[in-house]
């Protein structure tokens, strides 16, 4: 809180380096403060300082002055941070329950609209290599029809950018 201007401009990795702590320490700290993650913490910090709202959208973090190498670094950092944030959200019981549901499902259906559709298709492609029964449709109308046919023995994996 003593240096909000500096914190708002640092990635979680950069802040961890400055403070000489692990990224997970910062992540757990902001969660204890009630935030879902570091980016939400930075958003709130920016709002309390009366600054323009920071965003969790990677493309708004890239500026016209960034070199191609800096842009690549920001993309890698954003994706790395997304994986770290997801790892911190994993709970043993919930993860084991998800694995059980998938492995016992009669069929697994993948749903996504817009940009999330590409991720649903990629997940479907990866699951096709397993012995599980999987389905996917690119068209949202067909997705709705598929969804209407689901029952308690099926699992729907719904991908959303939010």
C-alpha cells in the first residue's frame, strides 16, 4: 500500500522478484485479502488510486511502443500467469470429482461460442485420443440441440472466455 503506483505496473513475477518472495506467496496474500487473483487485486488498487482502470485483457496491456520481443514476453507471461492462477484454484476433492465424472460419463460434450469454440474444439481433439466417448459441434444451433439431448449420465464441458 505504500507504493501503489509501482505495484500497479508490475506483473506478479516482477513483484515477486522485487520483494524476493515466491509468486505463490503473492497469490496467496491477495487471496487472503479477498481477491480471486493478482490481476483483480491490481484492478482494485488502480480504482482506489483514482487511476484509469487496469484490465485483465492481455491485448490492452500491449502498447504501440512495445517491441515484438516485449509483446511476445507479455503473451508468454499472461499465459504462464493463467496456468499459475488455475493451478492455485485446483482443490484435490473437486479435481478428483471432475476426473470421476469424466471417466464415468456415457458421453462428454464440448461447448464453446466465439473464441471459446476454438478451445472447445481443441479439447475435443485431445479427448478423442482417449477411450472416452466425446462429441463436439462448431455450430451454436447444433450445440443447443446436442445440449437438449444430455441426461444425468452425460457431462457437458462448457468453455467461456470469462
